[in-house]
């Protein structure tokens, strides 16, 4: 709408043409992003800076790292005041996870390049890989709890918000109906007593219904921590942010699950390679360094998660890895083989010697 010479007039929408469609297309957006990156990189080069901008997404660049989310001015302003913003907190965790992921992938790659056919080397490689799986398992548990907490909040708030929206629509419709009835009653002649009584009755019923609806709406606002209707916009933004965070966590979960599967596959290859060695000797070599490798994995997780590190979650992660690698069954199998080996050795020692009799 705009104000012309004769009051308010509507501005007609521009017709959709091939040019406007191309202007708003993803291809045109990619062209602009490419041009922006090229110009920015030229200025960085002129300034003697080593940094370069890549306009492509992580997926297009073949990166498995999780991209950060948009923080916004409000979130950063809260952080400056010393208030922890959910969006900034999510980004901090994403950056820490990405750093840990890069370190783990480099470790696994180095391991597979340096493994040699010896018991100490195989034991070292298997225990380091086991430590990496321990970290992946912890991350998956941490993500799972985050998903559960955020999902629970969304499930609790979203139905109330939907109920609020429905109440507002009902209040609006009944208020309009009540207003129309009041106008009709005002225009009804005083001598049409039956009609006036009917209108009064309907107006009273609507007024009572509106009071009940407004009371329920006030209760919903209090449950949503809103002083009045203006606070609902913040609730909607919070839900949108939580749903966005859930998607990020689901992407992280898929990424770390894939990394854990890859590590498990590498572990299977090492186990097959170790089949030519004595199982008891290999197990002894692995157990002798397991404590050190576990402590190293725990330290890396503590560095990444800081105050959010959970020792009970790490305990559960160790159990997860043990179950994943069937360590109890493997230990039982090794003990059984050692027992049979010892039994065979004992039988040989007890076997009587035969001497030839000379006549």
C-alpha cells in the first residue's frame, strides 16, 4: 500500500518473468557467492593474508565436519553481558567436536599406515583404535542426551503453543460474533422484545465463553513464561532454534555413527591380521597398554567437553565399546585356549617314558 493523491492505493505485484525467476534461483545465488568469494580472496591476497574464503558448503567440499549455526546479534549481545546463549553454546560444542574429529581421523589414518607384523605393533594399533571408538561412543551418548533434552522441551512447549494459537483464533471469532450481536441489538427496536431477549441471551453466553477462553489463555501464557501476548514471538523463536539444534544434533549423530562404523571395520581388519599371532601373547600385550590408552582417550574428551564432561557417561561408553568388540567373549575364548594349551602341556609331562628291555 502507498498514499497517493486520492488516499491509499495498492501497488500491483510485479509479474513473474524469466528474469525474475532466474534472479531468485539457486543458480544465481551460487553465482553471487562465487563472485563474492573471488573478490574477497583477491583483497586478502593483496593484504598479504594467508586466509582464503571458500563459498562452497561442507558437503560440496567433501568435509565430514559439522557446520556452525547462525548466532545472530541478539545471541552475541547476551554473551557480552555474561549470559550464555544457546546458539553460541551449540557453536562452541560443534567447534570442539570438529577439532576432536580431525584429531581422531588423523590418528586412525596414521595407525593404518604404520602397522607392522609384530605383536607389540598390532597391540598398539588395536588399543589406539579402541581408544578412538571410546571417544566416538562418548560423543554419541552425549548427542543422544542432548537430543532427548531438547526433544522433550519441544514436545512440552509446542502443543501448548498450538493450543494458544487455537484459543486466539476462537477468541477472535467469538469477539467478532459478540460485536455483531451487540450492533444488531442496538439497531433492534425496543418493542421487538423476544428478539432483544434472544440477542441478550446469546451475548451473555458468548461473554461467558470469552471469559473462559481468556482465562485458559492466561494460564497458557504463564506456563510459557510470557507476561502477555507479546512474549509469544520469543517462544516461537525458541522452538525454531531448538528444532534447528535437533537437526544439527541428528547430523552429528549420523556423522559419528559413520566414524564409529569405519573404526570398527578397521579394527576388524587388524583382528584378522593378528590371527597369525598367539592369542594369549597378543591379549597380554594389549592389556598392558590398555590403561594408558584409555586415560589418553578420557583426557581428550575432558579437554573437548570441559565442565560438561560426565564420568558416568564415560563409564557407560567403556561398557558400550566392550560390548561392541565382544571383549568378554574374546577374553573367555583366550582363557579357554590357554587352559587347553596348559592341559596339553601337563599331559605331555606326565606321559611315562618307555625303555627297551635288553635280554
